[in-house]
C-alpha cells in the first residue's frame, strides 16, 4: 500500500519513534508535504517495549510482577467488565464473517457489514476504555479536590483515548 | 497504541478507578482556558513530562510521582506521605480558570454535528480465507507485540453535512450520492492505515476515484432505512489501494437524527505487513455512531489535531 502522509513527529507510541515509519509498508512512500507540528519533543524511551517483549517470553509460572505494577500483563481470563456501562458493543464471540477466499471487492454488502463486529473493540479487549477518563482538566481538579484523591494523568502526543 | 498496554492489567485499572481521578489529555491540543495552561506549566516546571507519560499530581498542582518506577503502589505511597492539606477531601480550593480564549489548537466539535466513531484494525486471513482479528498486534518498527485492539478516531460531520444525507421525500429504491465533501473527508482522512500507529492522511491528488451512495431500503412513518455502498481508489495511479465500503444507516424522523451509521471499509489488498510475523495484513475500518450521552465517544479527528491547518483541511472551512 502506498503511504498516505504520515506524521513526521514521533507521536503515538510510548517507546517507538515513528519518524514516518509507524508500520512497515510494502511499497515506498511519497514525501510528506504537510508541515509537522513544531517544537514537539520526542517521546522518552522508557524500556516499555523491552518489558512487553520480555513478558511475551515469560513462562506462565512467573509471578514476579507486583499486583498493581504499571506493567502490561496479558489477560488470560475471560473478560470481566469493571464498568459494564462503558463496555463497547455486544458481547458474542467474534467469528469470521466472510467465509470464502475471494477478493474483498466481490463480497456482498451483508458479508462486509458482518466484519463490523470483527473490527470493533470486543468487551474486555480494551481495559483502558473501561476507566471513566475525564478530559477536562478543571473538572478533574475539582473532582480530585472534592474526593481527596490524586489525579492520574495519562498524557500523550496523540489522543490517548482516541487516535494514538 | 503502546501506552495502552499499560492497562492490560485489570488490577491496575481497578486501582486507578478506586483511588485516583483518571484524566487523559492529548498534548497536541491546548486548553483555551488560561488557568488550565498555567496548571500544566506549573507541573512541567516541577519536571512533569507530557509527551507520552503517566503520573500522579494533586488537585492543587503538586507533582507526586512519575512513570519512571512504573509501580502504582509506589506512586500511591508517595501520595499518602503528602500533608493532609493536599489530600483531605474538600480542603484544596481550585481557583477559577479564567475566561475562555479560543485557541487554534483547541478545536471544538461542530454545533449540532453528527459524530461517528471509527475503528481501524489489521485483519489477517485464516487458512479458509476468512478475515480474522488476530489476538496480538505488533507495533510499527519496534516490533513490540501487544494484545490486539483497534485504533480509534472520530469522523465529524457538520449539521449541513449530515442534513445533506437526508432525502426530503424518501421512497424505497431512491439512490442518493454522498456529497463530494463528505466523500473526500472519509476517503482522505478515514480510509487510512492507523491500525498500528497514527495513520497519516491522503492528499487530494491521491484520491484516484471512488463513490459512496445511499439507497433507501425501507420507509416507515418513524424511520428511514438505507444501505450504503461504495468504493475508493487511493494512492499512486500505478499502485492504488482499493477499498470496498458497505453499510447501513437509519434516520429517525421524529428526532430528525441519524440513529444508525454502521459502515465497513475493507482494503482489497494487504496494507502492511505485521512487523513481528511478516504476515500481510488487510485493513478493516468500522464506522459507528457515537453513543448518545457518552461524551468520550466524540473524539477530535486525527487530521484536525495533527497541525494548525487540520481543521480547514478536514472541514473545508
């Protein structure tokens, strides 16, 4: 796929510098012509990528991680919604919607629409989305003051709860 | 996408919800309130980094702990050591944040707009040729593998935009071409590969062709149902990427609002290779109306917040 104009600045990944190469492509890119935001810091390398890779290799009996460590721990259990109201969409098991080896252009509309469920987030798939994020700083501050709680800030050079 | 991996641990999520006020922000979007920016500047002066980061702070603006140790228990321990004046409910006073001074980098959703969520997912094909959503997702050049989920974005339609999709006197079989401005917006900014990272966007000259049409399938006193189909050819003339679109829309005649806008766009050829497995991945994009009364469903489109020209480029004004 030929590249669309891609972000010039590193913006989306905690430990990945994009530099116009977020995803590997099969064809060369065109030069970007849209000026990128200026004076944007590169994200720090946190070693998270390495941590995740290490987790991928860990054996199942490795219980070293503290229970609330800010580390990715793959979830093996069945989804258990913490906030059912925030869970995305219906919950049936996702099954392939298109059953034959054909070019996508020859699928029927119903077959393609069946992929909607395959593409959308599945319940339990995005735990971060079950957290009731506040996006208005002042509202977050007032709520934190009223409840006597710290503010957990999730900030990114992208939309943490949108396109990132 | 990678920072979302931090929330794979359900205990972390539960602890955040129980003990903290969760606040998410796009650092490329500025607040139009001077008080908000002063608060953030104060945190930055204490060493807070807003690029891609997580940390705790007090309501009054004291930095408590950062991501360096990545141990939420440690962060909360730091919080518990603060004086009661910082922690006691109802004690900290929050100053007024001042009058709103609209900023270019603080785009607001169009009044009476129609807001659609978009989900971008890399799809594999199994041995039977079926499209499947892999359990794991590898991220760009780092080849980091995380639990799969779709990336997200928002499609914004102004009041004039979505009203242009409504037929005055619909009859079954009527075919309505989606106006060029909406079609171009969908093609250029939403048929893009953001499955693993930020997506980028197409230039106008890279739209080689395409159409989207809506066909009325049912008319009742209460509703109008339509099917949606279309195609797009995007990229270089000699090697374009083709997408097929299909979907269904519903229009509630009492409220004069769309109550359904489910569309799928599927690439005809693989859009990228999975960096970990090397497997060619197709791109599936699902569109769905933002849920009523869920403000967080209304996300500013990537193209709008990406740079100062974004809003004009996206909305054409």
